[in-house]
């Protein structure tokens, strides 16, 4: 087998290895993602905190409502009970009563939205919790499948790599170095064929002299584009 054909076979193997490596990384990335469970857990925790805050706010408003109702009742008793006859004191109580009534009205208006927010957060938390439980079960099965796939792809990759290393040992160092450089710089394509006098890498028709040289060469020669090595079709 000529050096050109040997390198072409090596390229096929390296491309297959690259695919296996890509498959392996995809499996690792999916395993790392845990099926989106970490993000879902984070969302659940955020909604849990939001629900707690909404409940605390509702409880605070209810407490303020009770306090203000009691305060308004006491002020009205003092204001309309007839015990206070001093004009200044009555005016002060009226002012305090008006302020308390305004605050009471604001609290009453705020309670309903706060309760709605708390209920919405509760429902959303319930939905996310159910989703988390469901996806958690699915992930447990998927994780086993991915573990098996990772082992399989890893084994195939290592076996192919052993064959590749054995073949590489038979290739002259200079040819291997040039191939490796071109393989890396041309996105996995170091060797391309010539079909009907046209380089399949750059689609340029080779001069007659280059074709003659190619046919008589045992090893690959550089394409005039400088991007890849060539071998006869």
C-alpha cells in the first residue's frame, strides 16, 4: 500500500475517532445536565421562597388589619363617646382617626392581591414539584442508559485508537507530521482525492504536470491551494 493510501485510511479512522469522541462528549454533557433537573430544582426553590414571602406578607397585612380595626374602634369610641369635650383634643383624635381609616382602607385593598399572589405561588410550586418528581423518575432511567452508552462508546474509541496507533507506527515521521498538521488545520480533511483531474478539496483542475507528478508519486503531494494532500482517484 502506498503512503497516500495509508494516510487516506488513517484519515478515515481519525474521522471515525472524531465522531466517537463527539458522541462521548455529548453523553458526558447530557449526564452533567442531569436532564435539566438542577435548573428545575432551582426554579422550585425560587418559587418556594416566593410563596413563603407572599404568605408572610399576607399574614403581616392581616395582623395590620386587625390592629388598625382595633385602633379605629378605640378612636371612634373616644371621638363619639362624649367623654372628650376639649376642642384641640377632639381635633387631634379626628386627625388620627382619619389617618387610621386611610391606612385601614389601603390594607384592605392590599390583602386580596397578596392572597392571590400567595395562591398563585402555591399552585406554581405544586406544578413544579410534580414536574420535578416526574422528570426525576425519567432521568433515573435515562442516566442508566447514558452510563451504558458512555461505556460502549468509550470502549469502541479505545479499541479504534489501539488499531490507529499500530498503523501510525508504520508511517514515516515526516509524512505523519505533515498529515497531522493538515488534518488539524483543515477540520479533519488532510487527504483528498483527484477526480477527473479536479481536486475534490478545493474544486480546482490540476495542471497536466501536477497530474503526471501525482500519478508517478508513491506518497501524497501538496495541492496547489496548499490546504490538503492529494491522492489519485
